[in-house]
C-alpha cells in the first residue's frame, strides 16, 4: 500500500481480507508517510468481522501491521 492513497489502499485491504483463510496472517505494509493510510486501515480492522486482532509489526517498524484472521 506504500505510496497509495487512502481509498485505493482500503479497496486493496478489502480484497485481501476476503481471500484469506481462517486462522491466517496478513502483513499490511502501509508505510509511514503522513499516517493517513495507517489510520484508515486500523479503523477498518477494528470493525472487520474477519479480524481477530491486529498489531504493529514492531516498534522499529511502524509502517507494517500484522492482521490475525479468525
């Protein structure tokens, strides 16, 4: 998602979540930039029915989020 705008990133996220099998992982590389894409992605993930939990990959890498699928 790096370098993409919010709308395009959210469409890509939706497609990726729809194709994931149960109990899988999704690494979302949204980059750091202004934080707009990361903020929008996290907003969607908080409410998405397929998402068990999500977290920043590490303190050293705030540009990647790990998503745990139910």
